[in-house]
């Protein structure tokens, strides 16, 4: 390989790194748990997104697997305990199936479908300073693991594979779980 090839490889690596593509793919972020998000996101001033999540069905996604209805559905599929089934947990628990080393101290299976199910594992963006830089446009959230959820994010679970699937209207459902816009400081 000649020096010109190394030059172009360097340019491509630089562009991928600064765009966040290389960093986001190479870095393994830890799941910090929804409680970690509450520190900043439960106040009205910051949009009270944590409160909105607590009031949602997503927050109950794990506990609902202990219901009689869930056990009945699971039995029809040959599943003994839905709260221990990979088939159920993959959509009812944030971070299910990742290596245990990626689950932080505050991570709890009982959180069900928490903030990080939609926004990505939070260890890279959980600090207030980082979030302020993202909000100010000084940092691309993708470079620190922050995901901007879209219809594809939702359809990973809201699809025909679910035994309780009903037609999924993304636009309508998006509005139901929309987080309030944080109030701007004057």
C-alpha cells in the first residue's frame, strides 16, 4: 500500500469518526436504567419525560408478563413463564440479551421498556454536560450512543410477531408517548 492509499484511509476514518458513525459502532455503551434518566427528565422544566414514561404501558411491560392473560398466551405458545422467556423479554425488557457487563448498577429488569429501549444505552450521554452539548447542537448525540427513535425503532416490537399485535398506527402511537418539549430558559 502506498502513502496515497494511507492518506485516503485516514481521511475516510476521520470523516466516519467526526460524523459519529465509527464511534457509535465501535463503542459498547452500558444500560444505566431509567432511574438515571429521572435525575434530569422528571422536572417540568425539562419536559417531565420520565413522568410520562412512568404513566405509560412501556413502564409496565415486564410486570404485565406476570398477569393471568400473559401466562395464558404464553401457555398457548409452549412457554412456562413469560417473565423468563427470551421470546417475551426481547420486547418487554430494555437491553434484554446483551452481555451482563453492559448492565449498569441502576439497571432494573422491572423497568420494562425503559428510556434506553428507544434512546439507546445511556452511559455515553447521561451526564448533564453532555446532554446540554447535544441540545445546543455542539455534539451529535449519535457519537455518544443517543438514538433518535423512529418508526423502525418501534416496529422492532410492535409487529406481527407479537401474539397480541393489533394494527400499529405509528403516527397515532407516537403522539400517545410523545415527551413534552422542555421549556426554554429565559
